[in-house]
C-alpha cells in the first residue's frame, strides 16, 4: 500500500505492492521493490535501491545510490527469506550498502539514529546498536555486533564474527579481528591503546564514572588472564557500578574471535583529561 500523500518522482520505480507510509519522498531513479516497507517521513533520494527484503523506519534519509537489502556476499547463501531492518532516524549516505541476513527468518539490523557515511558497508547478519557512526569506506563483515554509539572511523575494517562494545572508537585505517571491550580506543591492528574518555564525556559519563572505567581496565588488563581480571572486578565490588558491570559482562560473554588487549608492556592511556 502506498499512502496518498507520498511524493514520488515520475522517474522513480515504486512497486504498488510496496508498503510506503505517509509523508515519504522518493527521488528520481530510485527503486522501491514489491514487499519493501518504508516508514513515515522517510526520504529516499535519487537512484537509491530499497529491495523487497528491506524494512525502513520512520524519518530515515537514504542518500543517492545507496542499496538497502541486497543479497549477502556469501558463496554458501541460498535464497531464503531474510531481512534488513533499519530503525528510526537512520541516515545512509551515498553508495553505502547494507546486506540482508543469511539465516532463514533473521535480519541484519541497524539501530535507531545510526549514521552510515559514503561507501560504508554493513554485511549480512550484523547488528548495530543505536547511534553508531560508520565513517566513509568503513567495512563491517558478516555476523558482527556493534554496540551503541560506537564510532568506526574512515577506512576501518571489522572482521566477521567480531564484537565491538558500546562507545568504542576505532581509529582511522585500523582493522580489528578480535572483540573490543566497551569504551576503548583501538588503532592499527586490534591494538587497544586507551579509554575513549572524550566519547564517555560526550555520552554524559561524569568524572567519577570515567575514572572507574579507566581503573577497571587497568585492573582487568594487569591480571594474568582476563578471567582472573573479571573475577577481581566482581570480588572488589567495582562491577556493582553499571559502567564497570558492562565491562565485566562483555568479557564474560562468549567470544568467537577472542579479545583485544593492549600490546605487551604498553600503558593504557586515557584520551583527553578525565
């Protein structure tokens, strides 16, 4: 169903069997396939493609040439019913791509308020939390999990099955092949180099919370093993604070790739003043 007040350019190709909510604008050359769902107040710009596998939230902006819901780049993939789901207020900039999931009935999910910049790629079966920023030409491989408000700088690469915690910052031209705990900064190749203090401050963490995060990581990474480090955080009561509990829980959860730590002998610095 296409709502009566939808504005569709005459050169767009919109299936009458798409589900298009009120106050949507669709530009020239854009394609909205049968079965696609587009939320209220969304703008789809020229030459963007919304496949039949896509569910777009309200007040999203899909820029020129972006493709939402394309088939996964997986040689083992069979054509099974899967989805891409975008939350509300997501921005997808020029030529970015988000691929649908591979597991029957599953979805690649991009959370509310995410911002994907030019040429960004989110592969099949990924889950992005809220307000994640994926900068120009950053690549997220299949089955990855990206926490709320993480920041993936330009030309970064995330290996398949990796987990990135909330408020993590990946420095430009870096690559990760292991899980990155909450609130950390990563550079080069999975090299943890500090706590994202600037990001924490912007997210509303006060000075005491920021200090607890930094102290928790120093204790965690000083331990002989991460298991012992998490146990120490729980034993001394630090994990009773939500920001430290998030760290302990992340390093307790199952990991397919293992965890990133600072290089041997490297100090764990804070980025900016506490």
